[in-house]
């Protein structure tokens, strides 16, 4: 039996999804994944979308295309941890539609690549990619990360397969905390408050 979604659904009409006035908060209990696919507008009024531990294997299962633009702009925090994702794609609706996203948790999945699709989130401040299978040569370039993630402050890449420090990370100009621990690298964990400097400083 699938776990219940730890989210709330803001709807005034449970049958049609139409909203009227301030709407009615309805807790979602024991909602199977098929319901998530049918009714994607399952996020908390606080802007939190939690679909962790749902056996999600494809980004398309989130069905973001069913969300109205104003709903997409309400999403601030997305947790897709402990699933079976192997990629984050731009289709059917790109993650770039979540323009106000500040926190994204993709930990404990099966990502082999630092998703290129993430390089389009100007307000993202925290990104968790720990416990995946990301390789150092599959991290975007410094230019791509600098342009696509200008506000990123915390990045967790621990417990991946990084054999060396990816040069692309030097493009993260706002970064203040980077965790590269448990990757088999020396000096792999830059603690809280430590920022990336010139490549020579990280050796």
C-alpha cells in the first residue's frame, strides 16, 4: 500500500478542482501515486511539495503540466528524495517553470549526472543531491552553473561517485556550504561557511 502524501490540497471543489474564494484545506490521506498523477496540485499552502518515498522513476510522473502557472509560482520547496529517479528532464514541463523554488531535495535516487535541467533556477538556495551515483565528469561547466544557479548557497553532493573535485563547482559564486564527503576524495568536505575559491586553493 503506497504511503500517504505528507501534503495538503488547496481546493474548493474536490470533484472539479475549481477554486472559489479562499478555498478549503483538505488533508490528503492514503493517496496512491495514481492520484498524484491525476491531481498534481497537491502542495501545501506554504509552497511545499513532498513526494518522497513514492517509487517515482520518471520526472514526468509529477505531471507539472497539469498545474496552472500561478500554482507553479507558489512552489518553494520540493522533496523528491528516496525515489528511483535516474534523470530530471525538461519534458513534459521543465523544472524551470518552478521559478520561485528555493529548496530542492533529490537525495537518495539513482542520478548519474548532475541534472542539466537544474541550471535554470535563479532563486534556488539549497540543493541536496547526496546518495546518488553522480560522477565528477558529469557535472555542468562553471559557466552553466554560474548562470543557472546564481543564488545557490548550500550543495550536498556527499555519497556519490566523485573521484575528484568537479571544476564546474567553481561557478557557484554564492556557495557557502559544500559537502563532498564520502566520495573517496581527500579534503572532500568543505564545512559550513567555507566557500569555493580558486581551483588551486582546493587542492
